[in-house]
């Protein structure tokens, strides 16, 4: 078995160290999902499944959505600004965008559903507990400062610790 197969086995067979329940804003109430975080010796594995994303049957419509960890600890809005308390991109080293630790690969929507698993060394699970995960309406352009021109925040969730002593893969 290759080491990457070992990582996939870790995700399949183990309880994640942290989980996020994603919920859509008042304008996107059908969005829901779960993001899971696992500690491995190679870095953090993130598994995301999101449902109810906006989609179009037009053949050239965008299917990508910005996906980030933000610094805030709440998903509640201030006045009419959805998820305004979610903060800005998680960026503990003050790097230029797109080198923020919280910059994640965009979600690829397929008829309103997205699923992805990726490995990152941008943060440990422990560093992001209590922070927010945001889904944006548009894909991150990975150029525009400071947040990639990814548009409206359409879904949010807070990263919560599941177990203190989970197995490291």
C-alpha cells in the first residue's frame, strides 16, 4: 500500500479531529454540508461535501465556488451583511493572496453538489479550531488582494473539535 493510500484509509476509517457543519445564508437556504479535518504526518487532510449550491444548466456557466478558512469565530450576520462576523481570510503569516493559510482549492459544483479531499500543509487542525469556513458565490481568482474577488459569502460554518485524542495517520 502506498503512503497516499494510507491517507485515504485514514479518512475512511477514522473519526476526524474537527468538523464543520456548513449552512447557507438567508438567500441560499438550501446549501448545507460538512467539512472534516484529519491530522496526518504529511499535513492536514480536508474532506468537504456541500449540497444545494446554485447551479445552471447553461453549458458554460461557472461551477466553481471560493472556499476559505476565515479568522472569525461566528457565522452570524451584522445587519444585512451575511456572515460578516466570519472575519477575513486566515493568514497568520501576513502572506500575499493566494498564499494565505486559509486559501483552499475552489469547490467544483456538479448540479449543486461538490465533493473534494485534499492535503495541505498550510495549517494544523489545532490552529483552525473555532475559526469559520466560508463558501463564496464566485471562484477565487488567486490574484486580487486581499481575498481573490470571490464575491458574496453564501455559506458558513464554525470548525469544532470532535475529539481531543484522535489518531494521527
